[in-house]
C-alpha cells in the first residue's frame, strides 16, 4: 500500500492483510493511494479513518510512535567504498510493559534484550536467501524515553552482508532516531 502527495511518500509492504499508514493530511490537497498485491489480484477493503487506538487495534499497553531516521550507510564491495545518506519517517507500535517494538502490521516484532530505567536495547539479527541472493544482518538498537513528554531518542548500528552473483557487499549503518508518541 502506498500514499503519496507533494512532499509525502509512505509505503507499507506487509505480508498480511492488516496494513496501516499514518499521515497528517491537509484539506484540499490531492493524495494518491495505491494498493497492490505481490500474489496477483484479489479483493481488499480500504478504510480511511482518523487515526485512533481502536482503528489500529492497539492493546492497553501499546502506543504508536512516529520516528524520523537520519542514516549514514557505508558499503564496501570489491575494494570500492560507497556512502549513502538518507532520512526516513517510520511509524511503529511500542509496548514498554511487555518489552517490544513492532511495525504497524504486527509482522516484525523485536523484543527488548535489556532495560535500564528509561532506556532499552534490542540486539538482533535477520537473514534471508532466495536463489543466488542472500543477506545477513546484525543490529543493535538503543532508545531512551522521556515518559513525561513522550519523546524518544535512539540509534541503530547494523552490519549487513549481501551476497549475489556479482559478489559480496558489506554495509555498516549508523542511524540516529528522534521519535514521539502520537497515539
């Protein structure tokens, strides 16, 4: 699912049928909404609602945070180094009581590996392979929460190794995060 307009592009690529995108909309501005399936044609139901806890199916201890990622990624392949800088806006569901953060579709959930007062850490890995292509990633996520203001600050450090028929590429990412509770 994608939503776009001048200066805004949001996408969700979950594999289940419960996807959500959150955006501040402006009256009298034209928005494009696209829904597509990787599996082919099928029926779907599209709901446009004012964001609220009920429409997102949030439990008592779940909150939605809106995050801005500012990233620098340095990749090395065949002795050549490439540097990429980008920003991205990401919404996620967080549950401090049960110790997890997940995407809005509920598909990708990461458990806190340690908690120290108002800070938490997630240490994890991810991998996938299809045909001649594969990747392996290790990451550490650190967040500090101000429970009075609902603001969070954090960082993600990751190393990802991509392998395909052209060779091996290793990318190191450093992502700074600013976030706030919006629901």
